[in-house]
């Protein structure tokens, strides 16, 4: 018998939040990948958030509210693809430092907008270079 036991890795729900930072695990994973790639998160960089709304009206409302938030977000509504005509893409962009507070607050903003406008918040990405 082997004298050591390996702990089984517990499955983590990526939508759950870290109790220490209040950030969803999926967002912490993005931040981890960025830092693992050598990115200095204290340097401002281009960040894009992705949402998909069920109608043009909902997409425009999401874009308007996101742009009105105090994060310097610039929102744009795209056209749905022919394969999914009921999914209007909304991208929101900012040049900012990726701090835990920014990630938590913008995540809360987009989760709230997605809920209120029956949309899907698909996450975010950030440029590796400032």
C-alpha cells in the first residue's frame, strides 16, 4: 500500500465567488492566465466584455447602461449572425488596470444587466500588452 494519499481535486463551480475577493472563479482564472503569461495587471490595458441580448431594444439598453457606468466603458451593438438571429452582440471596451475591484464591480454590472435584459454575459478578455 502506498503510504501517501493524493487528495482528490474538488470540482469548483466557476460561477461561484471567492470568499476572500468576491470575484467569480472564472474571472480569477482569466487573471491567473494573464499573470502566468507575464502580464503586469497594474498596467492599463484594453479589456473587452461580451454580452448577447435577445433583441435590438435589449442590446441598445444594455449598451446605454454599460456606457453610463463609471468605468469608462465604450459600448457597441453588433448585428446578429444568420445562424442565431435572436442574439444581438454587445461589446463593451475600456482601457484600464485590471484590479480585483474592477473585475468584481464590472462582473456585477454585467451580471445585473444580463439578468434585467434577459441577456447572456459571456465574460471578458484583456490584451497581453498595455
